[in-house]
C-alpha cells in the first residue's frame, strides 16, 4: 500500500502561479510514476503532468510552456508548479502514484482545490 498526501492549492489570481507538493509513503520502493491530474468543474479527470521511470515525462498541451514538475526519488515527492494561471485552470488537483510489482496499483491523493479568480 502507498499513502499519498498533497499540500498547496487555494485561491490564485489570473496570471499568478500555483505550487503543489505531494509525498508518498509506505511501499515506495515499487513506485514507477508520480504525477498530477486535475478535474475541472463538470468535467472528467485529466492528466496535467507525470514523471515515469518507464516512459519518462509526459504533460498536457494546456500547460505547455507554463509548467515545472520535479520528482525527488530519494524523498518520494513530486512538486508541480504552473505559471500564468487562467480561470480555466480552476479544478481539483490530484496527486497520482503508480506502483509496479510486487505491490502493483494506482493510488490517489485526496485532492486539493485550486481556484483561479480575480
């Protein structure tokens, strides 16, 4: 089992930046991927960015040029920074952890609300 804890989020002005942090604990030796998804109001959950030891880094087009994602393999943390925020970036942001054998599974944080509004 892996426990996933997020921090950060809140109200941000348009044009501002957000910084979200995520820490994994438990069976961390089998972690393959750590990243972030988001779910805008009334929409499905979608990938923001992730870093995988198998497939490398992957990010959505809507954050292209506005994104920094860092993964600390020793601390089992992943940090997301998004700049030049827009109202359409308003969403619940979820940290995602994928593990491989022998503890294969997908784990999610509780979600943190990010609201971009003036």
